[in-house]
C-alpha cells in the first residue's frame, strides 16, 4: 500500500502543533540547549533540579539536545529536539547538522529545531542543511522550528566584533529590522512551522518582522541576562506587536525563581496581563 505522505504528514504536523500551542495560539518554550552551546551555566549546574522547576510551571515545551531530553522521559510536557549545534569554544556561528528526524521520532518529541545565522560566512551551508531537514519534516509530519538569527563574524564600524548587530539594534534600528525581517522570511521559505528570532527593540518596528512571517508563528529569543522588569517589558511589547510567544532560556533558567518567572511570563503571553501584575506575581 502506498502512503500518501502529503496527507498523513499534514495530520501529524497538525496534532503536534496543537500540543505545542495553547488554546489561544500562544506558546512558551524553555530552551535548555545552552547545556551544549555554553556548558555548565549557573542555572544549569544542577540540571535535574532545574528541570523540575521548569516542569512545575508547565510551559508549552522544552527545547534541548538528547542528554537534557533524556532526563525528561517521564514528563508530560512536549519536547523539541535541536538537530543542529555548535559551541562557544570554536566556530559558534557554524551550526552543523548533528542528528536526524528518525531519532526525534524515536524520542517521541513534538517538534524539531534547526538554527541558521544569517550573514555568517557559514550561511549557505546552514541553508542547505535546513532544506534537507525541512524535506524530512514534511515527509514524517514533524513540525520544524527554525531559529533564524542575524549573526556574523564581522566587525562593527568601530572595529570590535559585534556578531549580533547590537550596535545596529541601538543606533540604526531600521537596518536591524530589515535584517531580522530577512531572517524571518528565509525561515518561511525554508519551510518553518515556527520561527524564533530576535526582538528588534520597538513594538512598531517588530510588527514589520511579524508581517515578514506571512502568518507563521514568531517567538522571540531572550538574549543576554536582563532584569525581570526589562524581560517582562520586552515580552509584553513583542506580544502586542503580534508575536505568538517566547522561547527564552537564560533569563528563565538563571532566574532567582525559575518557576515563578515562567508563571509570570504565562500571564503576559497567555492573558495579556500588565507588567505590574506579572511583577506582583513574581514578587509575591
């Protein structure tokens, strides 16, 4: 019997996507992939304990590599396997393809993720890898989350390394928005079902990024550590600009109280609660 992949895979993707998003199509994902990328960070030193704190808050999903997800084999929280990797010890911008859809299926995950750094000298190879992954995802009914970041090995106009275009984000916001919008459009064209990217700093500007997604859900990354007030403000502004949720790691797992931080973020993302109410929940 010949299997019609176009039909069966559509059913599989729909079921898995429904498990990842809440009833109002919002989503909170906690990435633990820094375990591989950056190593034993402060909040990840006792990984089993940190996972318990995350599970207590019940986010929509946890993103990670095999080692972290293996510790979650008894959880009911959906999981996402990252198929691409690099470390900060070497060519961090070159995200290589490290595992496959078949392993993801064996692990019982609800989606897979792949990362592309747009404007990196390794960009073409990452596009090629994600094209291959996307084709497999369609065949097996597996949702694909593409992490599309503006990141380069080049130097800023002042001569220092500015791989994340942070100076453009602050001083030349229009160019930065165009770059992030291009990141999102690349993800769309490569077959993303979910897109994670950088928040551009202003709600009215980020709305242009959302428009570039052509209806695909966009989740914002957390970036470097900031205060809880700054975090909640960024998340609130992104939701008001049209984001479907967040995929935030170190500002969650390095938080003083990870469980309360996620619960406060859920109030903003799911219910459009005010920043003051979220801060009150965190501090109560």
